[in-house]
C-alpha cells in the first residue's frame, strides 16, 4: 500500500475526523493505494503483552505504507487515549529504522483551541519513530454540525493530498526537526502494577470519606498515572512529597482505577450536569479531588505526553473544563523520567488542572541528578503549596492560563452552549450580559428542554451528512476528470 490512514477517534465511523480523511483520500490521484485502520476496532491490549498479533499486523501495514496519516479529533486538548496507547506500543516494540524513509501526516478536527500544542506532539513522536513530517491540517468541526465552511475545507484537503502524493510518487521525505530522544524516556515501560488484573476493576483503596468527619487539616491528594511499584521514580516522588508535607497525604493510583476510555458518545451534551455518564469510578475520583485541600499530579512523560491513565482522566472530565468544579484548590505538577520532554508533559497537565479550576502553584521534575537536591526541590514546592492552602490563592493567573480560560470561554459561547449545562453556567456567572438575547433564544430554549436539544443535534447531523456526501462527490468527480 502507499497511504495508510490510522483513525483514532473513539467515535469511529461517526467522527468528523474520519470525514476529513475521506476528503483527503478522494483528492489523491487516481490509482493511489489506500488502506485504513480504525483503532477502536483494533482493540489494542493495555496489559502490554509480550506479543500482540493485532499490533504486529498494524506495524506490518505501517512498514508497507509510504505515508502514514494520523486521523484524530482533539479530546480535552490532547490526542485520544487510544492513540496515546498506540504510541506507547510503537515506541516500545519498533526501532527508528523500521519507518525510515516514510512520511507522516496529521489530520485534526477540533474547536481550534490548543491545536498547535497537539500537532507539535504528533510531529515529535512521529519523528522519534523514524517518520519524516510532511505536514498537517487542522479544521474546525464536530460530528454534530460538521464543518464550518466547505470551500476552504476542500482546498485544504487538496493541498495536503498533493503533498502526500509527491512523497508517494518518490519525492523526498523532510528531515527530522527534533533531536533524538532516548526511547527509555519516550517509552518508560508498563503503566500498571503487578497483579492489577482486569483494567476495569473497581476503584482500589478508595480512602476515607471525609464528609461528616471532625474538621481537620485538608489532605494533599496525589494523583499518579503510573503505579509506584512499577516505577521507582514515581515511588521516590511520592516519598519526597510525604517527607516534605506537614499535612496528611493521600495517594490515588489512577493506573489501578476503573476508568474507561472516552467513547465520544456525547451523552454529556444532554446531561444538565454536563458530566460523563459511563458507569465507572470517575465520580469517585472527582469526589476525592473536591474534598482535597490541594491536588498534586505525578506523571511520567511517555510519548512526550502525560501517562495514559491521566490522559484518560482528562478526556473524561471534558464537562468539568466547561464548568470548573475545583475553583480555589491549589495544585502542583511533577514529571519524572521526562528528560528533555518533561516540560511538554508538565504543560499539558498544568493546562488541564487550570481549566478544572485548580490553580497550579508548583512544578518540578526529577532532572537534578543528586537525590538530595531533588528532595530539596520537592520540599520548596510543597511549602509553596501549603502556604497557598493556608492563605488562599490570591495571585492572578499567569498570562498563558488566563488566555487559555478566555479562549475556552469564547469557544463555548461561539458554539452556543455546546453542552446543555453551559447555559446555566454562563448565566449564573454573568457571562451572557453582552450577548443579544434574540440571537440565542433558540439555544436558550434547547438548554431547558432535552427534547429540543436532541432534535437540534439530530437535525444538525443530517445536514452535516448531506454536505459531507456532496463534498465527497465533487472531489471524486474532479479526480475522475483529472
């Protein structure tokens, strides 16, 4: 084959990113060999088996392709957790030589918020795998209303298809822009402890329910994406936090928690609370976070991104980013075994925490080679965190955090209450004062009625499907006339 599309959206064949890939495929020259993989259908194992025939088959198809195209939607400002898992497996089981001389492309659909951050990660990982980065396309779209505009979208599809065709026909693959990073950093190893068993097991060690207990010092909640008994660096980070803290420290190992992948079902759109409806431990995790005096996240930097368990948590808390539930809680981010990409994973985690309302006042890595220096660095950040717990967080947001929050608010208003709960949140917080009431009357009514909301979603989907079929038809006719 010449071109392999790897489709990573959890919505599978109902995703707008798949539509975008179909436009690019239709714009490729006639006779181009094309194959497509749906990651959701592939069902890679999280247990990291010694040999997975499904992964071996996918790697073989990638080696046979001249160009691999990553197809995805933006899920809470990161790649879908299924693609994050695939990157872990590829970085663990392949070598740079396996994909040398081949090109990679990214097709991204989103609300045009934090796109560059995700595309930079995709380029970095692709180059570390051995691919040359051909380019990317980022478009505004969602599976309900489709794409914002037709003609610019078609032109973008034609442009990237032309660049793919040049490489397929023997053109040069661009050289890597990023310096090589050790595989032990990009693929630090398994993310679960021995004996974890079923990845959908119940919430392990839920800890005390602090409601109804006598008043006392609020605990520092440490969320880890990798079990301490798997990686000594995580255990060292937790021990340093316990040694430095004067308050109780609780540890919640998300690698042992029953958290499913986001399925892209959009049921959170219909819920007035705006929360995920999947029956697992998410609400228990949220409860632990809401009762904490501070939240510290400890992660490795596999694939230059947070741990898989933390990536999954961020996906599932999309509604909480619309309506921050943890306002006033200070937080900190620690990245271990991250090497030169530690700050990339730290930035992702800090953005996620800040959009849920947690003010990040401390950050550190395990970069100092001297263990005593590392412990001193943790002690400094924990003292800063505990002062914020005692005195409150009065320091204004940094520019990047403020810009992210304003952009996210503007995005939600632009989409006119994309979640039903957005209307209530924006009204209670006085964010609608400058909005013409008549223009949003329909959306205000739909925010109050699930029946109207469902009708709006169904109608928007039908219109988007008609437009999609028309654009595909035009592109295929143009290819036939070429």
